[in-house]
């Protein structure tokens, strides 16, 4: 059947991207972050591709970890948000999932456990993100309390998360690194600080484990570069087709609310993709789209099922021709900037209507 909106997942790119992480952090183990359905790429698909290449997985929720175990994955798996309910703790223990511990609420639950199984644990230290984690002055006391909990495996491990690592000039990251090192210097367990931005820009943050997320998907964690510029290869390319080519006279408006008016006669391409597929509703007029490999600007509003592009008066494009929304030859980082968002939200936002096509090869599957 002819495809309309579909995403090609280039699994081969992930091997290359893991290699880049290894080159940047040669002495660290790699925990691949595959939360949120592997950033929209498919949890089990991506876990399968990464399985022989990385040293462990990280997810956000207990349920994501359970899903990996049920599928048979044997790697270490860390649940970054930890648990809130006793039932979640039981699942962590039953499925041998490790956990980040960040709150007194969790310590209270752990204290009352008599379970013989043991929980692999990472004490999360808040070094400046101010989201999850124990404050600097609490760390020693938390360590003492957890040391007395039989249900918690020893030695305890430690992690922190950066707030501003994507800005390579922001000294906050250096301060976070220094504070974390100070607070954990006397403890034996494994340590982990770096996300993708840390791996690529903050040498001092490379400890026992790095937590690679966005870079594994071939995307830059920095606002001012693309994955390609960092020698990463995009894992996802999003495609669709032209479903109509229409003549528009000078002075006509296009789409809802008539936000765009043609300044001269032109040809308008209608593409079968919209916010119902996860294409960003806020993509501005001028956002680049590739039609048959040529850049053309988005014009008018993004609607649920369609967008419109200005093909130019002399275009020979026709219904059925291929359109690239992002991926190979059209960096998603550019689309994110044009949509006033970050690439993370674009890849996570692909909806179930978009057909997923796996490619084990490096070249695109598309033939128009
Ligand atoms: C999501 C997440 C990561 C990965 O971040 P990237 O920017 O995608 O590399 C690492 N650590 C924690 C705690 C996270 O929540």
C-alpha cells in the first residue's frame, strides 16, 4: 500500500551514535536512556538495537522497566524517576530494576521493608537542577539511613543531573560537577553525572557511567549545532507525500485564518502531514520542507492532516511526490527552531497514525 505519513527508523545509525559516545567517554560505561518509548522511536525496537552495544538502560517509569524485562532484556536497568508507591517498589524488586532515590518519602517506605530481595539504588543528589534529589546537606544523613536498610543493595551508587549542560559557556555545570565530586568523594559506589551534553562538552563530568539520551538518536543536545555537525546520524526521518498541487493567484490567502498571502502567482503543494501526525502546530511560515529533495517553505497554518508549501511558479512537482519533513538532509534541529521548540518534543510527539518503517541499512528506504 502506498504510504502517506511515515517515519523511517535507521537502526544502523544507532551503532554509529553509540560509537561517538564511546569516543567521547572512553572510560565510562554507557547507560542508554530509552524513556518515553525511546524518545518516540519504539522502546523494544531501540532496546534490541542497543542491547549488544551499551552497558545498561535507563527509563523514567517503573512500567517501562517492567516492559523491558518482560521482553527478556537482561541488562542493568535504572528507573530514573524512582518509585512513589509500595506496589512500584515491589515491581522494582520482582523485576530486578535499579532505582534512583531522591525523596524522604521513598526512604520511609524502604525502612519498613522486610523483603529478602535487594534493590540496586542510585542516590540522586540535587546539585542545582532543583527538580529531584537530596540537597547537599542531606547526603550524609541519607547515606546513613540507607546503609541501615537491608532491602537496599550496597554499595550505594550516586547520580546527579545537569540543568544547563547544553550551554557550553554556562559555569553552572562546572559548579554542579564540583559539588557532586565533593559530596561523593568518600563513597565507594558507582557515580554518574553526564547526559548527552555532558558527554560531548563537559569532560570533567565523565565518571563511571554516562547517561546518553538524545545523542543516540542522532540529535544535537546544543541549540547552536545539528547532529550532523557533531558527527551523529539521525535515527528518525519523517516523510509523507504531496496529495495535491494547486495554482494560487497573487493576493490569495491560504489555510485557516489566512495567515499567509501569496505575493505573486505560484504553485501550492498540499502535503499529507499535520499535527495529527506530530508535525508541530507552531511551525512558522518559512519552515523548510523538502519536496523531491528541494527545499521549499511552509506557508499558512499547519492543520491536523495537512500542511501547505509554496512550490514556486515553475515547479514540476506533482501529487504523489515525496516530501521529507525532517531527518536525512533536513536537520530536525532546524525544524525545532522554526517551531519554537526543541527536537526532543518533535520525536516524542510522533502519533500512532504515523507508520513506522525500520531500516537496517544506512540508505533511505524511500523511493518516490
Ligand atoms: C532524560 C535524561 C537523561 C538523558 O538526557 P539527554 O539530554 O537526552 O542525553 C539523562 N539523565 C536523566 C536523569 C534524564 O532524565
